[in-house]
C-alpha cells in the first residue's frame, strides 16, 4: 500500500469532500474545508512542480491512453491548476472570514464551489475528449446553480439565462465530440490529434465550427458573449470573481489546448481566434465606457482582458503565448481583487450604480485603495503585474514584426484607463453625508491583501516566474512532444 | 388580427435569424450526408470489446462504463448530483416566495391509483434492485435500476398523500454512496496491485464470468451508483412534488 500523489487527487479530493458534505455540516467543518481543500491541492501542485518541470506527468486511469482516459499534468496545465486552486483558496477565505451573506456559507454553496474547482481542474488535466465534456458539464452545472444561489429575481434570471446558454454551448461541443469519434474512432486527445489531418476537409471545418461555437460561448468571445454581463450582475461578486478568474480561464486553456494539439498548422484557426479576440477586446472596452453599474463595468472589463489573452495566445509564437499565459494569471489576480473589493463596497452601499458610489473611497479607505490598485494593474501601469505581462505580449508581437495587435492593445488600454479613472474619480468625490454602518468583517481584507501583494510582487519581479511561463508556452505549443509522451515514439 | 400592421406581425429580425439557422442546418446536413455516413474502420470500442475478458464482466457495455471509462461515470454521477442540488435550490425558493399564494388544491388520488401502486411498489423496487445487482451480467445497471427504484417511490408519493420522503435519510444515502464511489476509486489507486484510480482491486477470475459474484469491483461500484442515482432522482421528484407543502429545505444547513 502506498500513497501516490498523482494528478487524480486534484479531482478526487474535491469530489469526495463535496459528496460527504452532510458530515462536515454536522462537524462544523464546512468553512475550514472550503479553504482547506484548495489549499491542500495548491500545496500538492507546488510539491509536484519540480517533477513537472523535468517531464510532464501522465496518469493512466484503468487502461493506457489510446484506449482509456489519462490525466496529463505538464508545465502549461500546471499553471492553470495552481491558479485555479489559488483562486479557490482566496475566494473560500473571503467567504469564511468576511462574514458574507449566509447563503454563501451553507452546504449548497460549499458543494457548488468545490465541484466548480473540481470541474475546472478536470477540464485542464484530462487527456480524453469525452472526459473533457464531462468535466465541462460539471463546471458548467455548478456555475449555473452558483449564479442562482441568492434566489431573488435577478439571481434566478441570471441562473436561468446561464443554464440555457450554457446547455446550448455544451450541446455544440458534444456534437463536435460525436463527429470526431465517428471520423477517427478515438477519444484520447493525442490519438485524435494524430488522425485529425485525415478527416476530410469540409468535415474538419464543421467540427471546427461546432467547437468554436461551443467553446466560444463558454470562453465569452465576441459574437457569443452578449449574455455575460447579465450573469455577472445577477451573481454575488465573489461568485463572479470565480467565473472571471477560474471558469473562463479553464475554458480558454481548453480552447487553445485543442487548437494547438489537433491542428498540425494552427495558422488559420489562430488567425480566426486572433480576430475574434481583437473584436472582443475593442467592443467590450468600448461598451464598458458607458456602464453605470459596477458589476457590469467589471464584467465588460473582464471580457476585454479575455479578448487580449485570446489575441496573444492565438498568435501561436512562444513569446506572445508565454505573455498570454502570464496575463491570464495576472487577470485572475486582478479580477479577484476587484470583484472581492466590489463585494465589500456593495455590502456598505446599497446599490452598485455609479451615482451611489460617490465618496465610497473616503468612507472605506482600505477598500478604495485596493480598488485603485486593481484598476491600475488592469490598465497595466508600471510597477504592477499587468504592466509586465502586457509588455511581454507587446514585445512578442513587435519581435515578430506584426504591429496591428500592438496598436489595438494600446488603444484598448487607453479606453480602459478612461473608464477606470471615471470610477476612481467618483470613488473619491467629496461627499459628506455618506451614511454607512460601522465596518465589520475586517478579516475579509486578508485574502484580498494577499492577492494585492502578489500583484505588486509579480509586477516588481516578474523574472521570478518567467521560466514557468516560457516552459508552459513551450509545452502548450509543442504538439509532437505531447503525442510522443502519450502514444510513445513512432507516432 | 387585422388591427396589427403587417410589419409588426412579421418580425424581420426573427425571420432572418430563422433563415440563417435553416441555412446553417442545411449546410450541416449536407456535410454530414456526404462524409459522415461511412463509419470508421476501427474504433476504440472494438479494441475494448476484444479485451473485455480482462474484467470478467459478462456485459461488455458495463465493463466499459464502470471500469475502462469509470472516471466518466463518476463525472456523470457528479453532474446528476449537481442537478439534484440545483433543483433543490430552485424549488426551495419557489416554496418560500409562494407560501401565502393560493396553491391549487390537489384532489385525493383515486382508488385505481392507490390499489395499483400498492401492488406495483414492491415489484418495482424488486425489479430495480435486480437491474442494479445484475448490471455486470445483463443489460441494465446502476443508472437504470436507480431510476426504477426512484420511480417506485414517486408512484408511492403520488398515491399516498401522507407518504413523505425522509430528506435527511436520502441525503445520507447520497453522501455515503457518492463518497463510497470515490473511496473505491482511491482504494484502487493506493493498493499496489492495481495502482490506478478505479483499478479493479478485487479478484476477478475469468472463470467466474457470468456468475453473480464476479467481475471484482464492478458490481460494487454499480450498486453504489444505483443507490446514488435512486436517492438523487427520488429527491428531485420529492422536491418537485412537495413544493408548497411543509418540508423545510434547509433544515440540515449550518
């Protein structure tokens, strides 16, 4: 008997603890476990890092890859797994320490958050197409229920919208999986990748289109993202931070993982994705200018950043991909910071409308300062991490001699500065008659402070983590290495 | 009818959307008929069928569902669990909001239903248990059997107004069977003989194929799945039927 610390724990542990939740209610362990589970998984991820950096970890489940399911922890998926579990710790700690609304601290929320983490971990780790669909459903269904958790009209509307649009996306994806299985007879990602070029051209197009619609809805790319702000507005900001921080990042990773793995020459698909990313970024940033609701503004800003990441990853060059992965991490940190700060501000100020926020920064100095820090990091101002990753992406494009994305990214940053400064200005407007109850839940600032510290640290010293992202980009882009690792040499 | 002007009756945007979807669907079908009809020559399914004897399960579908792709089954069970949780959440909300609203009085079930269910209930439960337990031998298994058992309880709820599901018991069954599934999987991982998640760590000699006690861990997993599916589907039925009645949905929350 041994205790092998393999990647399957990233999925099995949250599943086990979520299933056994009535026990934790009885033992009063619900909140400690909500923080403890992702923390344990984060520790496991850190412990596995040296091994992952030497060679990708492959774990067979029951039967070896071309026939069965396997999990793959390589440098790229490691980044995502660490990020997902870190965000889980932060949000869990915020819910525990912050004296948040009771509906976020009961058993159902515990189950849904843990299963969301399990689903995202599974999506990122799995090496099997149908298994990917299963985890996509787990992450999706827990997200639908999470947005309806508050059970008032806006929350139920958000949940219903999310349920319908998410199910439509899942059906498109499932149909693509069916067609791939019909054509290649395989479900293992590596085996499908080997046989994908033999599929007739129009069929490849159809599969690609179905995948693009399915995953495009899930990753909130331009023509498919009309529903996003409603969901973010209807959900609790802490839940919205999970969507923006974890869920979309996992789907983005899946999208690009499939593109780079299936297509021997991802040029055309990459160009399409770059185009979609650029449109997403510009449209979202422009619409964000006019938003009067804090949560909607953050939702559009999140869409804009996702467009930027798509633009960078779609280019498919090592430096922009590494920069894109770095920006993914940064954006998760920043949106955790902004949404959780928004949760604190919303608790003290009844509505999220811009007019009601006048002077909020003076009444809640710490929350105001954190919001400003997050806003500056999104814009990409120098000592913060957003600057480091945007610079990396821009340098990557400039080195490749392609300048239109550089111009668009700078333009988007300019628009971003426009609306974030508008909110900052309102936040610090002099207004005396702000009536607020005495501040409670000071501990809620602890997880937010940790995130803020990381944003500054990564901005000042990006060289600490450079290698991780370069290795991640290499393993994401290197198709043959993955094929050889899974199927053996000679494939 | 004629009061409404034509441009309001025919919405151009909707019409264009319908036409676009129709065109996409036609293009889709065109590609499917041209390239999708000749199935692949060799698939994973054939390879797995050839190796079926390894699991000693007489039903080859079961050996794929529970053993080779057992990880997917664990995921599917989780999705069902999430769905049950979500339905509990939503119907609990309806109940609170509409507590004072006039609930349509439901008439008592008629004699035919009551007598029929009295006869059917034990038979259905027995059939469900049979289907679950023989999942590795004959068509059926945990999902199918679990739903049959849940249906039995659903009929009981319809026929007998005084019959109320014990939600804490159902929650306990759900928790035990769900964590049991994961624990069986983890046992496969930590035992040296199998060393893979969901590995078949119980002895499963091929000679026993076709007997009730065969195929090692497969029937165990299928029984757990059966209990879990039965409990979840029954809970879904219960949540939908009992809205408006007096069961407290959050009694067990902290």
